[in-house]
C-alpha cells in the first residue's frame, strides 16, 4: 500500500488581473496583512508605456504597458519594509530540492516560470513567456499545489513539468528563480509607499527623455501606426496591430493596458491619503482605459476584416493621440497632488 506524502500550507488564493501584482498581494496577505492587488501594483509603480521597435517578440515590435518583470514585487516589498529571500540555480534538481525544503518549513514560495511548460494553461495561452509568477504552497506526492493568481482556483503541476517551467530557456530565462517573504510588511510605511509609487509612475510617464517611452512613446506609436498599411502591407500591419491588442488586453493586464488597475489603486490611495482629487483622477483614468478598449475593439475589427470607416488606421492613431494627451494631463495633476 502506498502512503500519500502531502505538505499543504493554508494559503490565501485570490484571483487577480496580473500574475506579479497578484502574487505580491497574496504573499503579503499570507503574512496577515490585507493588501489588494491594485495597491500592490500602485506601490510597485507598475504602470508604464513603451514602444520599442528594435526589440522583437515573435518577430513583432515590443510594446509594453508595465515596468520590467520583477519590478512590482521588488518595489512593493522594499517600500513596505519587507525582507525577501531569493535564490537562482544552475542545477534543476538542486532548485527543486530547495523548493521542497522551503515548503516543508511552512513557507509559501513565489516562482518565476515559463508558461509554455505549464500543463494547466490552456493551449491557446501556452507560448514562450519566461516571466510568469505563481506561488507553490504544498506538495502531494509528485504534484505541487499551486496558487496561480490568473486562475480562479488553485491548480496542481507535476514535478517534471514544474522543473521544465522553472528552468526554461530563452529571453528572461528564470534559472529556477524562487523568492519568499521573511517578515510582515510595516504598514506604518503605507502612506509613504503610496506616494513613492505614484511619483515614480508620473516620472516615467512624463519625464524620461526618450521618445519611445511614456506619453511620448504613445504619440510615437500613433504616428507610426497611421502609416503601417502603406509601409508594411495590410497583412503585416494587422499582425503588428494584433500583437499590441494582445499585450494590452490579454496578457495579464486586466484590460486597457493596466489603466483600470492603476485607477483602482488611485481610488484606494485617495481614501487613505484623504485626497479627493485622487478619486477624481481615478475616474478620469478609467475613462482613458475605456478609450484604450475602444482602440482594441476597432483594431480587432480591422484584423477580422470587419472594419468600418471609424476603424481605419488613421482613426486608431487618433485614439492613441487622445489617450496620450489625456494621460499627460492626468499624470501632471497627479504629480502636483502628491507633491503638495
């Protein structure tokens, strides 16, 4: 008779819009401190925009709506006074052994993994992306108990598959990266952490002197996008546009390129800091998010061959320009509020 070997930590699984902010929130909640995903995203200065045509993903120019992978977790924990244990490994077997030892000690462990190797991902979403985050909170024989925040419920993953995901190759290769919290956050730092999170987002959206980043990057993309059908041909133009829409709406943003998530953060921040203007700016950013959604809808109609005159590439470029103008006004006012 086989005896089942089981380790299970009582871990709070909450479904989230984005893997990294969701994991950050869930790991902090495990420490007994309630913090929403939106608050973790905002304190971690997650919102960004960049159009980097010289960097290609699947032969498509890179468009990003968030800061570099790992930055949200790093900034949130640092700003709340949390110490973090981290390790990377050359030997996959050693990496799995250390993971087992940590969960045996009752510590939920955050992992960076490649989504392609995760069997619980639907086939349509199993592409080579090496900066996905999840939490392992137990093990049953040769299967790990996993809280992946982009799923409604906890899932399981066999040993071999998880090892492949942790040591997948290519850009942003995780190298078995694992991380865990060593102490509770100090909520006495909360107001200061909120202010730092907002200031950094404002700086990156308004003041980086590179025309590919922040609101400048949004305008740069709008100008390029307008001429794509003529310059690239309809098929390739639609491929480029489709990639932007996928990054904006499907790859862990919760929609509208994280604009809704940051707006939810501003609403919480306004109540904590007792600043009504932040509540107003939250509403305005939500409206901008709606315009981003309209951009995605018009783009999708183009790709499916159902475009109307309102969905032409020049019209879509106009929506991007409008979003850039609105966001510039919002972040200028936001910076003024947080500095007052």
